């Protein structure tokens, strides 16, 4: 097994993205354009002829030392591979990280965690997959009473789905709800970069809920990749929370996707 480090400015984007796309454990966060939108600098470890890759998002501390750093807006990365992701292969990638990476932290999907690790803090992503390839009634049968109470409130408030909107509309509402800070301004622009990348590929879009006066109360940007739904960005106004707007939005998503070969992380919708 030959693993080498390739700097971002030198690697082949097509070969890299192809590996992420066809990886047995691929996800939308691994694509080069998603990483470029969320981190300033990263390298990649490559096995042989790009059959396995591991992105290494990095930064430098105040002493100028290189460290791994989990990118903002990315829940988890991985050792992406079109081969069997054995513990041996995973460990080989972690062992191949150059010594210049002195420390740092990274959250990865569970199968990509190393058995032996000394330099880095590695966390396994958590969550339970909610499969949608069954009737809607079966999907929601074990949801909490709070979910169904939210639907009752939404019905009483006469909420209804709204048309799809441009990314700017969602980002503006998100910034309005969360307030203008330096961090939120960065997220505001990064969100739009990512959403337009997804739209360019035809992989998703916005969904929204409005009240009977046409006021938008909740929005979500959904991306579809690797037979999964990724709710990348979600926003709900204070008024929306009081009438169960986000619950109503998600219920519509589940109804329209029931019976399809898709999964979504349960914790991302049952908030």
C-alpha cells in the first residue's frame, strides 16, 4: 500500500472527486469544492492510483506549527476509498500523516477512526440513519409526541409550503435570525458559495414554509449525494418556532421522499 501526500495546488481534482464520489463511504463534505468553501488550506493523502484519499484540512498556530483543524460547516470527513475500508487501511492513512502535522482535531465517520493515535484528537461522527424506503406512516411511527404536537400547531396556524428560493434568501434570513458577527458574516458567505455549487450540479435546493400571509417562517437547503439527504443549512424564525414551522417543513420532506432509496441522519431533522 503506497500512500503519499499531495498538496492541494498540485492534485488532480477530477481523480480526487471521482474517488470521493464512488467511495463506499462517500459523503458530500469530501468533494474538493466543499472543502475549498470551508477551509483556507488543505492537503490530501493518496493511495496508489487515487483508489483511496484522505483530505487533511490544516492551519498554523501562533508558533507557526501545522495542525489538523476540522473545517466549519463540515460535520465529518473520512478516509474515502473505493476499496474495502479495513482497519489496516485506515490505520495506514493516519500513520502516513507527515510529522509536520504536530497536533489537531478531526471528526470522521466511524469507520475512519484509527485504532492507534497519539498526535491528534479524533472523534467519530454520531447519529442514526433514518431510512426512507418505506411508507410515510412507518417512518414517523416512533417519533416523539413533540413532533406530532408541532404538526398540530402548524395545522392550526394554517402553514403551507412555499416556493423554492435563491440561496441569498435563505442566507439573508439565517443572518437576520442569528445576528451579524464576524463569524456569522463568514458563514453567510460560505453558505452561499456551497449552495451555488450544489445548484450548479443539480444536487439540491431550498424548501420553505410560510404562514397564511406569505411570511417565510422556516427554510432548509437540501443536498442529495451518496443516496443521502444532507440538510446543509436550516433556519427558523421565532414566530416559526412557536407554530411548529420547521417540523411542518420536515414532515413535508418525509412525505415527498417516502418510499425512496434515501437516508437522512435522524438527529438532523428531529431537533
